[in-house]
């Protein structure tokens, strides 16, 4: 009986050890003999980077490795900061065609108080798939309506949304009105299948702009009332709380960034004028698919842009085939600060290839890497913790056997918030499952010639 109990306990202990080995864990790690792409301070050949807890505590060539550190030999390998996707719906939607799995939007056109972080699903299948491409952090955005809510910056590891939150970077989203050239399905010309809308595009645009200005006027009034009450509350009745207006107050105070979603040339120009008139202190434009047409105006205004997706077709039939690929490079060459967004949910894993196309079509490899690491971190005020490999920053990084913008490159190890995250995902599981389809058979299935 004692022997049986001993055997059972031994198997349980072995199982627990195997289970622990598969779980992400923090500790002290030293990655040695690797090529380290710091982004902020150039490339270190045959360098060492030391991680302790959630932070990088040493980077360089002559680094003292702490006693007891787990050594990872990076000979022939490269270490990069984790990539940041500046526009996704990752964690908010699972299957696009099934409404029950889509939590990107709320009922109503003006819902700035809706916080994307509260709807993040840490167990979304696409999250481990995404991080195995070297993407460790994303902006996850609500959608729908003029003010759909507040976007959140999240790390792609954690058991709760709060654990995943990357700093306190939140952005209020404004879907800027656009003047349509026609109605019907598709929103342009006569629409698909010859359908036309009876609405007047000019009139619809004027109504949308009037609504935007009305909301902003109300928010400014609400802000003045709240400030007046806070300065002298004695003998005054507390103002009625309006969550929609209260959510806009941080933007008015300059403590939160306004993310203006805008693509068409005319809308970009209108948004530039509106932002200037409203004296908005912290603002970025997102999407800007026709930004290259007005790059000089964006540069002059000092507006940073979250550009993408790159993997897209031209916005107009008369444009060159490569306008989407070249857009971010043309903006950067004009002096616009840029970051790259995939605009995806299931395919955020393709961010490195968006950056690769941008690099090949005018942006350059070094600038493209910066556009998916340090540039977005700087835009959203989290560059003290994210975006590059330097002492004191969060340990968000990955080890690869080549250039992460190349499809042939493999991610060999991954750290998020200092956790050594297992290289596991549904895609990888399926690959392993079907790698040897005759496994376990006594006799392999005969493959018959075609036509038999």
C-alpha cells in the first residue's frame, strides 16, 4: 500500500513540475551572446541582457550576471523589444461573423465613457497567436458611433484585464465625420448593385459636424461648471453628473490623448482645422490612409499619426498600386511622427509584415522597427517603460533567429512584463498535430495517384 502511494505521489509531483514548466513565470534571466537591437541606443553585438522580475536590470557587452540567473544562450540569435500595434480590436472580438463574440461597440452614437479595458477577454484565442509573432502590446479600440469610447493599451499576457493593462495609456476615440460622395451599399458613387441613397451627402456631413460641435460645446460647458464647483463648493449644489461629458474632460485638460479616426484627404484637412479651432492639446490621427496626399499639412500641424493597415489596396482606382505600402514612408519623409497599426482583430499577428512592407516601400528598416516599438510608446507617454531595450524598462522582448519582418523568421523565446511566456498557440498546436499524420498507425495510409 505504501509503495502504491509512493508511486502515485511521484507521478503527481512529476505532473505538477511539467505543468509549472509550461506556465509563464518571472525570475532572473540572462540572455547572452546575442545581437541586441535596443532601438534607442543602436545595436549591441554579442551582448547580454539581464531580466529580474518585470524589469531589465542590465544591457551591454560587459555585464555582470547575477548569481542564480537562468542563462539563455543567444548565440546566433537576435533580441528585439516587443512590438506595439497602434490600432486593433484584439481581445474585444473573437469571431467576426458571430455577434455574441463581438464586444467592440455599445448602443448609441455618443458613448465616450465606455472603457475598452473592461471588455477585454484575456483568454481570446487570437492573443497567444499574436504574441508569437513578436507583438507584445496593442492598443485595443472600441468602434461604432462618433464617440465609441476609450481605447486601452494592453500587454498580451495576463489572467485579468487589469493585469494586462500597459501603464495608464488610454485614448478617447473620435470617428471624425466624412463627406460621402454618394449613398447606397459601399458609401460611394451609386453604391453596389446600382442602389442609391436619397440622402444628400453634403447635408448629412453638415449634420454630423453640427452634432460633433454640439457635443464638444456641451463638454466644455460641463468642464467649466465642474471646475467652478471644485474651486468653490461652499453653499452650491453639486452639478448633475453626466458620464458622457465627464469622459471628455481629461482631453480638455490635456491629460488624455484624443485619437481622431480619419482616412480621406478632405476629412483629414477638416480634422486639422477642427483640432486647431478647438485648441486640443494632445491628439493623434489614426488610419490616415490618404495621409500621403496632405503629408506637408500634417507635418506643419505637428500631428502624430497611427498609420495603417499597410496590407491594403489603394483608396482610389487612379492611385498607384503601392500607395498603401508607401503611405507611412511618405508621411515620415515629410516630417510626420508615425507609428504603424494593423487595424486587425484575428490577424494582428501580421503587424511585422505591415512594417516590412512599409520598410521596403520607403520607410526603411530602422524607422519601421521604431514605428512598431518606441514611436507609439512615446506618442502615448509610456516610453519610460516600453518601446526599447534599456535599463529600468519593462521586460517586454523576444528572441528570434532572424529579422522579425521576414516570414521565415521564428520567435524562439518571449518575455512580457518579465514573464517567460511559453511558445504556445492554437496555430502551433495544429501545426504539430498534423506534422506527422501517420503517427500511431501500424501501417501508413497509401497515397493513391491522382485520378484513381
